[in-house]
């Protein structure tokens, strides 16, 4: 009986982020400061509770060493009601920084928040805030 409750709870948790926000596919051309910038780290997305794929890179700005970008390439995720991109110390969202509320898939660039600590926050998370569910993650190496 206890196992049945655990299984049913797990199924409810995994299916709790219902699809209701449409993510817009984009294929933005990277600005020159990204193309000429230095790649500092890269990671491949892996699934959490939902399917997530693609690559993410940390790129330094070619004109300003203090400015960093997250460059997403061929990024895909299942839709959810309240998806955010976080930078965190682990996949449990420890000491996370919110990058943006997610509204697109494909190839695009986001600014890394100034308060991010890239020496510690090595995970890019796709997080459903409404239900505290990890959709997927990429470890930056």
C-alpha cells in the first residue's frame, strides 16, 4: 500500500506541470559581441521530469569582460505553466539566480544576471516555479 501511494504521488508530481504556456520557437542570429566573445563553459541539457534538449554556453562579451551571456542552441523543452531559467549550484535549485521567465525555444541569447556567481552556479535549470519541478538541466563545464 505504501509503495502504491509513493508511485501515485510520483505520477501526480511528474504530470503536475500541465501544458498551458506556448513557447515561441526562435532562431536569432547572435550579436557580434557574442560571436567574437570567448566561450567560458558549455553544457548539454538532460531531462528532469520532462523532455529538454539542446546546448547552452557561457560567452564573455568581446567589448566588456564583466558582461556574460547564456547562448542557447537548438534548445527544446516541453511546455509548462510557469517555466524559468535559473543558474544554480545544483539541480535542486540551491542558491539559484533567476535569469528569465522562459518564453521561447530554439537558438537565442540571454544576459547573465550581474548577481550570478558562475564559479559556483554551474547548472542551468529549466524550472517550473508553480510546482517546484525540474524540467531539465545542463551542467556547465
